[in-house]
C-alpha cells in the first residue's frame, strides 16, 4: 500500500516536497540495475536525499533540522524502499542524527552549523575493498 505523506504535519511544519520525492522515486526505480551492479547507491542519489531533507528530518529545529515525527520519517523510508530496498536502507541512515544528538550536549550541538544538510552518514556509502573481501 502506497502512503501519501500529508501536505502539513500535525505541528504545522511542512511535509517533504511531494514533487521532489515523486521525481526521486521514479529515478530510483529506473536505476535499480545500476545500483545492483555497482553494489552501492550512487552519490547523486545521496545528494538528492540531502536536498529532500532525509538526513535532517529527525534533527531538532533549534539545531537547524526539520524535527519530523518518527512516523513521518518511517513513511518516507518505506516509500523509498518500495522503489528500491537498498535505496531505502541508505535513506534510513537519517536516524543516525538521533543517535548522535543523544551523545552530545546541547551546548555542543548548538555550536554546530545550522545547515544540517551537510550531515549524512551515507556520504561514504561505497563498500571498501577490505569490507568486500571480508564478506567473501
């Protein structure tokens, strides 16, 4: 079942850009074979996740994020995973912001750049030779 994200969140915040998301999902579907062959999600897709707000979705507004609800974030990841499972897995790395924020003080977090689009645990999504050889 395909879930459409609401145009407005319950707390009055904006939702993910439906036009950007639809375009991204179409491209992901069209590039499944490429991702499978290269065994990683291409950096341009990760950059589009950033533009859409995937990696700042769960970051508090006071730290420059969008402060989405966990349910909104999960619906977004599910939609991406429907287009391609691996692409959904990479998008799910956006939860990392929550774990990192728990490890730092408010003072430390406040000193970080307000533009949280630079935060992306998926930025190095390629597998290294060592990890590839270890998997074999």
